[in-house]
C-alpha cells in the first residue's frame, strides 16, 4: 500500500485512487479557506490600524488645541489661538478659500472646547468634533485625519 501512495505523489503516470482524489480535494479546500481567512484578517487589521491611527491623531491634535486655548482669557483669543494652531499643524502658511472654509467649520469645535472646559460637558465637544469630521468627509471626500499623515520623502541611496 505504501508504494502506491508514494507513487501517486511523485507524479507517476498511475491514476490516483478515489481516496487520494478526496484527500487532494480536502487539501485544496483547506488551502482556499485559509487564504480567504488570511485576506479577510488582513483587511480587518488594516481597518483597525487606520482606526487606531485616527484616534491618536484626534487625541494629539485636540490636546494641542486644548493646550493653546488654556491660557486664553476670552473666547475670541481662545478661538483665534485654536485657528492659528490648526493652520500651523497643517502647514497652512497662506490663506485660501479651502483653508478658510475648513477653519470656519472648525469654529464650533473651538467654541465648544472654550465653553465647556469646566464640568462634564465632553459630549458637547465630542458632538462638535463629530459634526466637523462628518462635514469634512462629505465636503472633501476624505477623512480629515488623513491630512496628518507623515509622508516620508524618498531618500537616495549613496554609496561611498
């Protein structure tokens, strides 16, 4: 019996038995299931990775906004500080219609941050930020937090 099995797997011209065909079918099926699972797992990992990256970008950005607004003595100064921080963080040195539109839609977030820093009003800030993110996505067709991606320029390889 062993020589028949070995012969079938060596690629001999002998016809494989129905049993071996069943095993081959089962092995190919298991391979397809594993491949499909790995592809789905990779997609899910990519989604989770992006969610994590956006969550940390959101945290760091809003912490920066809170930090620049904290010393402000008035709403006007606090909001102006938030706008300046937003421009600086995104590298917006010059005004444009697009920049002005984004900043004006960010204003409710800055106002909520200033007005609700004391007490437990984080739901108001969270709602304002969610509204801003939703507006940005609908208006620009992308997620606001993608603006914060750090693209690394290609570095030429130098041989000495």
